């Protein structure tokens, strides 16, 4: 039948209703089945895509379920107002404040390093560097982002803290400053690559307009490109903050794992993530209050990153510029 | 008039000076990252070189630092990566294909997209908590290779989905239209054109995802991997009927980053040397994988001309 196609007459007679009815058999009829196959494939692919939703539901479900058990033992007020977290001791206090303080201190130290350095790197790569430099530096930054966090933990404990002790002799071997700085170095690539992408997306004619008015490169970069790319730069910062809050191993290795309600980065401390690691290493029985507590603080961690992401979403909407 | 020209000249000179200052500042910021990488690698090699010999790769962990090796950790990492790859690649590619080629613009698609983006931002240790509650206890897989592999698969799923979508988006629509014009069904179009042409991009994403998974420590600690494993899991192929065994899926295990973390948290200096040596092996593994991904991406970018 297929051979017919090549021998079609130049003028194709249009089949009328009668001719259609008289046509022997629809030669595509045997392919009806393929619609069933197509549908089956679409269902399978949809199920795979929907697994992302299932994972989210599972995460929220498990965190809420175990946290509910935790809060049936521990009043929410104690959890929020007590300033001690001594769940591993005989006299138990369930105040999340020390863990929150630890998380905020290391995150802040990290951001104080990563945001300026990451932003300047991004501006330099996008507005000043030649194509060659960019081609070499970007992969190196990517490699920096690919190094396992446990190795960064070793770096913080064995190299960074001793180096800091050279300048600050009274700094203890476990402190939050060293890990905080290392977290900062870890998130520089995230901040710089997202911010750079945002700046490079700014149309060239805007830069040309600025140069035509006699502005220098730096003036163009700071007064034209950066304002135009603000929404993307904010997104880069938010990504950095999420990474810093959720970073685990660096702090678990080098900050001392002692919940400590302080805002001084030179002291040892524990973050939410470090506490989860500490409990998990102890191999606690399923269903104990300590077991439930890691889900409760995990819920706090998720709420923190979620609210930052939400903030970022709103900020992106607020600063969005369309060209 | 001359004073006015001089004023403008001064202004221009000042602007150019600021440009130069910023270039120096930019190079210094670049160096923060690049130098860190160099110092980190040099320090690790310096600390760990003494232990990096053949014995280190062929021995089990030991109470005596000088006798300890990473055999069980390397085997554990390999098996966990196997499960991760077998789960995450089909799931991630299928999800990416659905979102790019099948999904209609409606609220359901939007929910899925929001979820994929959010999952990419969830801290890795939260996946560990999910795995502890779901895989270890609810599904009763125990603290096993299977639980760890599935956990890391969920962790890198967003990476693979996003990479697949980007690779597919780069294919011009003329390819799709050409296939459809010749009577291909949607699946035939996807199978014969979309997937083959996006393989390079997908592979890049898969390698980056696996490189991340192999270095992940926190979620594996959370599900309770042991650190002292002086045996290997049951081999998957046996000499007796039925020849294939899946016992290894349920086996307790350790992986490279956990082994390193364990050595690091011991007080004795000799174990710190082991930690550094394990760190060198781990960093080389991830650098090689990430380097391969970068190389692959450049190669495909150069080669494809639509």
C-alpha cells in the first residue's frame, strides 16, 4: 500500500462522501492500538513528574507527624521561649533558641563573606573579564561547588581555625567563626554564578546607551546593569542563604556540637543541622523523645528555608524588570 | 574653555582609575575561590600523602590507624551510587520529558514545577529525615544500602529533572514539527529525536548529580550508616542456584564521606592522617566526575549546530 504514495497522480481527485464510504478499509485502522500505547506512556511519564509532589508531601507529612508526637510531650511555649537545649542530659530543656542562634551566627558569618565576594566576582566576570578568563574561571568555581561538604569540614577544622588562631590566640579549637567562613567560601560559586547569569541577561543596548552618555565601565556596571538585574541577584542571595542555613557537615565537624545560646561567632556552638547529626550518630531508639526532637527541629529548618524562598519569590516579583 | 576641558579630562581620568581599582578588586575576589581550592587540595595531599598506598584501598577499617583502609567504604559508595543512578535517572528523565513535551499549561503542571524548584532548595539533611521516617522505619528497609541509594536518588532528582528540561528546551521546534509531519506519534518523536538529541545535556546533569550524591554525608548519617564495617556485602552473583542474590540491598554499609567523618572525629593524630587520605580520594572522585561533566558540556555545545 505504501508504494502507492509515490505513484499518486499529479491532480489528486478529492474523494466525495460516496467515494469515502466505498473506500475498502481505512489503512490506518490497525494503528488504533497505538493511541492506547501513547496514553499509557503519557500516564507513566506523568507519574514520574508527579513524584516530585509526592516527595514534598512525604517530607511535610513525616516532619509534621513526628513533630506532633514531640509537641505532645513538650509544650510549644517551652520550645520557643526556653534558652537551653539540653536534650541529651538528664535534666532536659527543650528551648530551640540556642540551635537557632547557632544557625543564624554561622549563616551570617558565611553571608558576610559570600555576598560581597560573590557579587564582586559576578560583576567582574560579567562586565570586565574577557571571554578567555571567563572560560577558565567559571569551571574552577564549579569545581569549588562540587567538593564534598565533609572535606570542607576538614578544611575548617584543620586549616582555617588554626590560621585564625594565629591572629586570635584566644580562639578555641571549636568555634563558629571558622566554619562560618568556610560556609561562605562554599556558597560563593552559587551566588556568583546565578548573579552573573542575571547580569549577562541584561540587553547589550542598555550598556551601549550608558557608554554613549560617557559613563565608564564601572558606572555602567553599578548604575545600569546591577539595578536592571536586581531580581536575579536577589535570587542568587536567597539561594546562598538557603544553602548556608542547611549546611551540615562543616558545622558538625568544626563548631563543637554544643548548643550554646550566644551571638558571638568566636564561641563554640551547634546549629539545627549539627544537632540532627549528633543525635543520628547516637543511634537512638525509634519513638523516643530524642528521635522525635530531630524531626521537630527539622520542621523548623524547613520553615526557615521555605520562608526565605518565599521572601525571594516576592522580592523577585517586586524587582522584576522586563525588556 | 581650557579649564572646562581640563575638568572633563580629570573626570575621565578619575573614572578610569575607579575602573582599574575595581578590576583589582574583582581579581582578588576571584582569587578567594581559586586560591581556596588550591590551598585545600595542597593541604589535603600534604596531610594524607603518607597513607595513600595500595594497602589503603584494599583494607578494612581498623582500630589501629596504620592498618585501616577504605575498601568497605569504596564498595559501599559504589553500590549506593548504583541504586541512586538506577532510580534517579529513569525517574528524572521521564519527569523532565513529561514537563517539556507532554504537560499542558494548567494548575497541575504549575504545582509540579513549583515542587521541583522547591525540592532543589530543601537542605540535604531533610532528605535524611524523610528517609529515616519513610525508608528505614515505615517501609522497613532498615539502615541499608537500599535506603541510602533511594535517599540520594530523591536528593538528586531535581538536578536531573532540571538538566533534562534544559537539554530538551535547546532542541529547536523544527525537529519536532518534522517528526510530526512525517506521521510520528508523540512518543515516537520523543524516543527517536528528543531523547537522542538531549543525551549530552542529560548526561552532564546526571554526572553532576551523582558527583553531588557521592560526597553527601548528612542524609546518610541521619539514616544511620555504620562507620565500622569490616566486611563486604553479599556478592550479587553466586555460584549456586538462583545465581543472583539481592541480599546486598539489605546489607549494612559505610560510604566514603562517612568513613572520612568518622576518622576526623577521633582524637588521635594518626586517624587525622587517614581522614586526609580519604579526603584526597573523595575529592579526586568528585573532581573527576565534575570535570567530565564540564568537558562533556563544552564538547556538546561546540558540536551541535542545528
